C-alpha cells in the first residue's frame, strides 16, 4: 500500500494549459508512482473544486463567501497580488482561517503519512500547527519568496518555529540555504533540492521557425520569460536594446509574461524608440514555452535584488532555456550560481547594468562559434543536474 502524501500549496495550475508555473504540479505528478498523492490548494473562479489529474486527487478549498473575489492566490502569487492591490489585505484573515480548516478537514479525511508543504508562509506555519494538534510529520519546501520577500521579527520567529518542527527541510538553491542559516538558524539540517525540468519537453528539437515568421524576426532573436515585476530587472534589458540595435538593427527582443510593470515597461520601450524591436506577448501557456526557448538565440534574465531584499530564489526559466539550447545570460545573484557556470554553461554579469547586458549580447552575436560551444555544454550539464527523472527520485527519498 502506497504511503499517503498530502501536498499543501498556494501555487498550482487551475486548469489544463494554465499560465501558472507548474513546478509543484510536475513534481507531485512524478511522485504518484510511489505515493498516494492528494493536493490541497486554494480555489479560483472557474476551476474545478475536486478532480483527479495524472493520478493526483486535487481539492481546491473556498476561502471567501463570494467566489468571484477568490483571486488572492492568483497566477501572480500571493505577495505580488498584495502589492498590486492593498484591498486584498482584507482577505488575509479569511484565507488563513480557511487554509487552517481545509487542512484539518483533509487530514481527517485522508489520514496522510506526511504533508509536503510548499512555502513557509502561509502553508508551513499552518502545517506546523497541525503537527502540534495531530502529531503529523511534514516536509517543508521553500522557493525563496517566503525567505527573501518577507522580513521582520515576528515573521522570523514564525519561520524558525516552522523549520525547527519539520521532519525535513528542502530549499531550491544554495542562496536560500545561506539566507536561512544567516537570518533564521545556523543549525538547521537543510537539503538543497531544486525543482526540475522535463528534458522531453525542453530540448533543442522543439525549434519552430514559424515563430520567427509570427513575430517578423529577420535577425537575431532575444528572449525574456517571466513576470513583469521589479525584481526581474526588465527595464535594464530594455535600456540595453538601443546599443544592441545600433550594431544589429534586425535584432528583436520578445518579452513573454504579464505583471504589474507591463504599462511602465511599454512606455519605456516607446520612449527609447525601439518599439519595432521589442514585442510584449503577454502570458502564454506553459506548453508553448519550449518552442520559444529552442528557437531564440539568447535568453536574458536581468534579475536584481530589490529594496527590502527580495530576489530570485532559483530561476527555473534559466534551466528551461539552457536545456533547450538557448544561450543564457544571468546576473550575479547567488541563486544563479547553482545553474550557470560562468563562461561554460552561460554568462554571469553585474545586476542593474544595461551596458554590461548590451556588451555581452553584442559579443555573443559577433562570435557564433563561441555561442554554439557554450550552448552544447549548457544542454549536457543542465540536463544531467535538473532533469525531473533525477530530481523526483531525490524527493522520493525525502518523503519516505
């Protein structure tokens, strides 16, 4: 009989071909061969309350009397949603209480052997309370936003309690482990275990020349994929484009994603008079992403550390791009060092520096031979380290 695992998460696809990052879904799906998986996640208008998908039982709990307002845990994530609209703070008590009672109900119904909680706040602390009441073990996985984006004495105490009482702790990068050791507790036993990428989906064979025709790309194809938010540093990439275009006039930058800075970034693009060279696609379905990565020449992720310390916890898009055969340029944030070996599997440049971005892009576009050599190394090394077949087996050991 399979051990029952209750996956507790606030980020999970709402329906087929959603735009929400699917990493919790992809991990949980791969664990069904060894575990009986139930997923508990917030409701969203239009999503099914109960369904079975890829061998997983999924239950979406209600948390507000009027369903059309249940967008607190939306495709943008809880923290970005709160920053975007302060009125959502009024929903926080409803959400926390609903999570508490939904988890208690699911524990009584499923009687799981272990809970796998994603993010310390809010899922982790509620799971810690359930351990106190019901003695149930839990594994906590932190993805970075709950470590870098939430600070303060009370929150640090909550994090410490949650982590100390966990059966196992996993973090998706060395940078998160270092932050926990420095700010929360130096003696915690932490496993570094990133999310994975499916090499059957993300590989060079997905190249689609029709994509270049769609966006009328007659020169080099630059790509960004992610939320249009401050910590992604997109404005520095846009500011780098005039210098790139001066040398390579037919180069186009495709920006895939949505977010609070969309209008601001479009105004910046128009002000710099590079509108015909920069295209915003909006959010696209996850199943469409592989062809973007494998068709593009260079993927640029100009991530930064913002005021308050929030920054990338890992950077799965860099792995997806590298495994797809796309040249990768990232900034010097700690999480990127887990993914990119500078000058071997990609390039690391200083953050908040448009001149470095343009110089590196121009250098690579000038030297196609060097670009191909790096691409080959990137595909091989990243596939060995981050393919889901390898990552999921490590999670199996953690949850047993």
